[in-house]
C-alpha cells in the first residue's frame, strides 16, 4: 500500500513540476517522501532521470525558447516578430522574459530531479551497486550540464544540491558567483567521467567520454587551458568518433538529416522525433515557406548578404551552400538556414536532433585551449583546426592539403589564431545555438556584433533577467541586489 501511495504522489508531483512554469522552488516534502519510496530499483531511478531529460528537451527549453533566443543574439542573425527586441542587445520585453523564465524553470526542475537521484538512489534496495553508481553519475552529468547553461546565460545563479533536499534551505539560496558554479559543475563531471559506463545501450545517453567533452568546455570557461586541452584530446584520441566526410554540400545531411539515428561524429545530442510531445521546434523558426520545412514555419531568424559573416564566407566552402537559401521578401533577398530541414514536420515540431557536442566542436575546443595554454598556436592546434576546415572544402579531413590548409606562419600569434578559430567555429556551428556563448566567453561579443550588425551591446545584452518569481519564492535573493544589469 505504501508503494502504491508513493507512486501516486510521485506522478502528482511530476504533474506539478511540469505545469508550474514560473515557480522556481516548490514545496519539497511530498516529492521527497514519494521519491524515497519510489526509487527502489534501477528502472524506477531511471524514470526520475528521464524526467530530467524531458525538462531539458521540452519546447520551453532547448526545443524552442532556449535555441531561438540565443540564435537571435548571434552576430550572423537578425530576428523578427516577438524575438526582434532581444536581437537589439538591450535586454528583453515581457514576452521574451516569460520565455527565458521558462528556460530557467526547466533547468532547475532538471537539477532537482538529478538531486533526488543523487540523494536517494543509494537507498535503492533492489538495484545493484554498479547500477546505482552509473545512474548517480548520469544525474551528476545532467546537473553539471544544466549549471553550465544557467551560468552562461544568467551569470551568478542559485546553487541547489542534494543537501538542500533534507532541510528547508531550498527556498533560501543566494546567487553563487559564476566561478564557483563552474567549479561545482567540473567536480560533478570529473565524477561522471569516472563512474559513467564506457558505452550506453541507449543512443543519446552520456558515457565516460561524453563527460570529458563537456569538461573541456567548462574548463575553457574557467580559463584552465591545460585541463580543457587535455580533456578535449582524450575525446579526440578515444577512437570513438570520426568526422563525417563530405564531397558535396548536401553530404552534410549525413550529419544533420532529421531521419538519422546517430553518426560517427555525434558525442552528445538531444534526441527528438516528429510529433508535438517529442519533436524539436527550433527548426520552425529558421525557415520561410515549405521548401525545406513541410509544416508551420515562423521565419523568426534570418539575415542578409550585407552582414560580413556571409559576405566574407567563401563560395568554395561547402558549408555555405549547405546552410543558406535565399527568399525574396518584399523585394529584399533574405537569407534563411537549411541545416535543419524538416520534410515530415508536424505543426511546428520536427525530428532534428540538437547537436550539442560533436567531434568538430571538440577539435576546435582543443585548438583554442592548446593555443591559449601555449600563449600562441601550436602545430597540432592548427592541424586540428585544419581537419574541420578541410572537410568543409570536400577534402579528406585527415590528409594535409596545401590547396586549402591554413598555414601556421600566417596565424602565429594568439590573437590571430583566436580570430581564425572564431571564424571557423562560426561557419561550422552556425544555428546550432553556440555562437552567442562563444562570443561572450571570448570577450568578443560587443566587437563582433558591432562589426557584423552595427549594433551596440548594452548591459541587458550580456545576461538574461533573473525571473521575478525567483525573488518571490527564494528568500536568499533580493531583486534590488541580485537582478542582472539592464533589467
């Protein structure tokens, strides 16, 4: 009878979590009791873990709001409609703020489910020690991933851990400096890199080497260049991944097509399939008409050839033809992106996966970290960058080619090499939700936005607004003291 009651309470609690979009901290007692009684074996622990993934993947987070908002802030993009205001880099209006509030809430709900697993899974009497270890490691991975994205977008944020589940402190959490949030995420990922399985039976779940990929990015934010370099190199040398080779522009669909299950380059993606509950909605914001999106396209993000990002992009680079298509709108040629086509989209949701980490990312992470650790580019850093660049020109990625390779002597200072990396990473990962955070992390946001779009980045262009509900329910934060600049 107790188990049945606990299951009912957990389902009720999950319903509350899924529908109270703006409540940052909820009454935790019934959820704690239900979860303790519910997580008796690996299958039940995993069901709570999947609730974390659901929060990250949903429409209110990566599927639509997260991705579209930060793409509106990329130097290569222009936003229209309800996203136009955020693309002015002066802050957000109530519509955008309500969406970023939802992103915040999704991340913290995912963290809370992860905290429950870390706290209560050790008491699962019907799970083996190895099952418990691996599931807790995966919960730590998710928690670290969420904190990385929270601190990228909000800076200093409240930090909730498994410790707060056993007391009343979950509603009294102060903002923690970004450096401490990143250090905490790194500690979780170091454990995950040891305790996760070497391979996962389910595609899309993290393994040991996945944690190292995320660690590389976390250490780059911390400016611990040697650790970033070494973790990236571990991923590269693991033998688990290789670049998808191309010889013509459409071959890149062997990397991005919505019908793909996975690729040799995939390290960690959010997995989607067509349908309102399980589909990805970010593609609907990148298209106009039905040529590449066979359903409801909102055309919220586009650009023009006046933007130097496109004007300076070589026509010989296969990524250019692959990524862009032009639509004449009221006499003006506008650029839209066809990286994420959706031939079987249902409404505004399709089947494209979100490519969070792939081998090309890690090669460029390594190139940057190796350069910064050395106070200048190394031959190996240039080789890793050239692997990505060669592939873009239809060449074998692992064979030197003087016709397209960059030469180390032409980029022999840290400043010159970093500019090259940002250019290459921009063309390689455009519309993957990475550019805004790259430019912020490297201190280049204001410079690149002025150069590409002629806009001044104000205080509100660097951080999202802390949700007003956080100040209402979290007594550890004060709106006059803790709100981000520009709001």
